[in-house]
């Protein structure tokens, strides 16, 4: 059995993969780790809420464990995770990068805490990450219960629920001057994650390959699951890929900002793909 980390940029399918791996009978996955999390999810209206959004007060809760805080121990986090089951299992956690400046100090902290663990590096082309970002930061659940009472279940919300709470909008307008920095940070995050492969067991999977290589990933983390068990999970995962929608229902297709962003993403993705060709 092994301990593994799923490391990725956001909107790459890492939650989808994490939850499916957690459905395997000999695997437990929990905790969404970030170096310095700053995204807080409003969970429920509350008269005692500490924040106001669109005129409503909300209770606030972070969905992430911060691994840059003094005293954080990855070993202790894994020990706690494995203590929930009374048998030997492969255990894993998800580490997601925010699309912001990742400092040298952040890199040093991350190298230290991930050392010695197997790494699954989930990647995705920049164009599709940008499109997914336009569509909103949420994961749509299914009727399949998430096993082992994992923390990650809090990240699974329905689109209808979010729309009802007025927490997302149908159309997104983002000034194109922010796109180059956003996209280059995604590239730097992937380059940094690839650098962690030196001295660690490392497995990279593109978003489009997750279904096809799911059983292979299960073997990489030490699961003894059969092809049949893995195939059943793929048929009925606990969270689904977002339903396809015409672009005009998601973003303002007439916006020059959107067009420039998508064009730049296609151009810069060559830089991303070149990472794995570097010697």
C-alpha cells in the first residue's frame, strides 16, 4: 500500500479523479491541501455570518487544509486519514495550486512537505482550463454517495444550488490584461510539479486520459482493485464532468476579452506541452 498526492492546477479534473479513487475498496482519499488558501466557500445563510455577499450574510468555511502553517505534518495528516479504517489501504490527498504567484518560499515549503510521497500530476490544456474557469468553480454531484465520509464531499455542489444562492453568474467578463499572468502561472505550476518527479514516484495524466488510464492509476497507487471494479466506478462516479453547454450560455462570446484570452491560451499551450520535452 502507498501514500500518494494528487497535484494539479485547478479545473483539471483532480477532484473528479480523487473522488473516483476514493471509491475503490482499498483506497481512502481526503483533504484538499493548499499552500496558502484564500478561497472561502459560503456554505449557508446565517444571521451570525462573518461576511456579506450580495446583501446576504453567510457562514464561512475553508475547504482546504493549509500546509504552510507552522507545525503542519504531512505524515500526521496521513496517519489521521488511515486511522479511520481498520485495514491497510492506500491513502491519498489532493494538493491544488491557485492561479496566483507561487513564491520561492512556497516552492520550498511544498518540496519539503511532499518529499517521499508518490505523485499523480493531473494536467490539462490551457484553453480548456480557461473555459472551465468561465463556467464556474463547482463540481456537480451524482446520486452515488461519496464513501468514507470524506472532506472532499463538501466541494461537490449542484449548479442549481449555486444559482439559487446567486453565487455565480451565467456570463463572465474578465479583463484580458489579466490573462497572460493567469496562464503563465498555470504553466509555472506545471513546470514546478514536474520538477518534483526527480527522486519521487511520478505519474502524469492529462484530463482527457483520466477515464482510459484510471485502472493504471489505481495500480500506480498500490490498489489491488480489479479492472471490473474500476470500470464500475467510471460508469457511476460520485461527481460528473460538467454538462456540455454552448459557449454563449457560459460566457459573453461577443466580449473581446474572452476571445483574446482563448486565443492566448491556445498559443501558450505549446509552452506547457514543452515542459515534458525538456531534458
